[in-house]
């Protein structure tokens, strides 16, 4: 076992908390020498006290003896009243401060004072309780790394999800979960990989392994768009399940339903099926970034492939069948073209009279998909 030290300190953002009174804490992701990553929360007043003690420990490097010898970065003192604008504006200062600090000689960057300050405390492990009158508001540093006040996100009330099965991570950027674990979702990527946090752990988790606490259905899933959006495949995929579709690289398809688990319903001619969204890029856009993402992480697993899934909900998720997608898609395209519904004779056969276009009736599957639970119970009791 080598010496304990910190490899990197990253500022994730800050939280506005209301217990015991309104205050702000900064969120840091601390990466240790053993490759572990811990999330800790510190007030600015604590950070400033740490800074003052560090200067006392290293007076030469703090410039107390000769200002020209100073290498410890500056840090402004706390203000009498720290509001949200002040908390936002400090993020750039803190990022620069700790980046500089970690680049100093080992006697400073690995000193015990620094290690003790960033060790996980009991308060870092506490999650907001359900009986709190007002839960913390989370503000994250923008992904582009800029810390302009106008670019700060939030407030974000993190959504809570439950793991339906054990998931073992396959890379250092992922997070392992066990059945029944409750996680906060920080980001829902269209790829189907969600960035989550649980106590002191953070990482990517497949959305298919998570379910909302109040319902098996994902409320944010959009409705199907049978007009479709034009996308191009940037990687080939061979169907594994019957409701998936096989496509080669470079094919143009229509996306008709973007589902949050990262498996979108696509249309190629009259054929529909699930396809990994990670292997798609909007037509006309640069594919370089999307291809880099594929190299870093593959498509997430589908819910149907998870063994021993244990949901807390009695009914399963509402999903349209591929037959329903195909029927609704064909009806939509026929209505748009003004073509007749297909009969015994093949569509487009010579001599086939064209009937007036009739607005299509929604299928029973689509009607049930759009019904609320209470409406479904009424329909069931009437049968």
C-alpha cells in the first residue's frame, strides 16, 4: 500500500439548502490514488478557513516572508451576506484555486491538512429526508466548463429512481447498483445512459435498470411522432430480439419514437423496430463526436434482457407493440399521401381505383397507451 493522496479535485456545482436555515454548499468530486471517487460538500467559510490554515503551515510559499515567493493561490474572504449570485460567481474562482493547489509541490498538494479536509464526513452521506419542508436545489457547473453566471444550470430538483436489478459496472465511469438501491438522477442522456449519484458514488447507469418510484412508466417519454425525423446510422447493428431491426452503417431511416431508455423506434420503408439511439446521428450533422461516444461506451442493455428484474409496481410498463407502431405508421403515411387503405389487391396495382382519403381511426393499442390508469379501470369494469 502506497501513501494516500488525492489525484484530482473537480467542482461539480453547488446546493442551496434550507435546513437548519438557508445556506449554500459546494459539491466536489474527489478522486483518490486508489481510483475511488467521493462526493463531498463544503461551505465557502470552511474552504476559507482551510486556506488560512494552509498559509500558516507554509508561510514561505504563502508569501508571508517574501511576496515574490508566493505560490499558494489567492482566495477572497467570505462576504457578510452570501446570496445565490455570489455562490454562482465563486465557482470559477474555486475551480482555479484547487486546480492550482493540486499542481503545487507534493509537500503542499499531498499534505495531511488537505487530505483531512476532503475526507468523507457523516454529513456528506446524508440524503434529504422525505419529511423536509423544502429539499435542496442543485445547480451544476455547465458541461462546457465555463463558469459564467449566465450559464449556470438550475435549480435542478434531482429525480429519484429505484434499481430493479443488480448492475455491475464495466468501466470506471459507470456506477454499480444493487436491486432496491435508490439513486438521484443528475442527467438523462438520450443514449439511455443516465448519470446518477447515490450517497458518495456517482457514475453512468443504464436507464433500463431504473424505475420511477410512483409508477412503472416513464412520465417524460414523448408521444410517437409518425412524421418521423431523418437520422443516419453511424454503426451497424444486428437485431437480437424479434422487435428490433437490423441496419448497416450509413443507412437513412426515420425515428418515430424517442424513448428515454436509449432504444428508439425507427422506420425503414414499412418496417419498424427498436434500434440503439447511440448508433444514430441526425442527418446533416457531424458524426465525429457521436463515434467517439460509441468507442467509450456501447449501447445500454434493454429492459427485456435483464434477468431477475424486481419491480415494486404490480403492473408492467405500458409499451406499444411493433405491430401497433407499424399499423399507425402506415395509416399516417397513407393519410399524408392521400392513398387508400391497403385491400386484398396489392397497393399501387394497375387499375386499382383510388378511394377518397379517410382519416384513420386510432388503434386499440394506441388508445390504451394514452389512457390514464383510472380510465383503464373504468373500461375494465364495464366489460
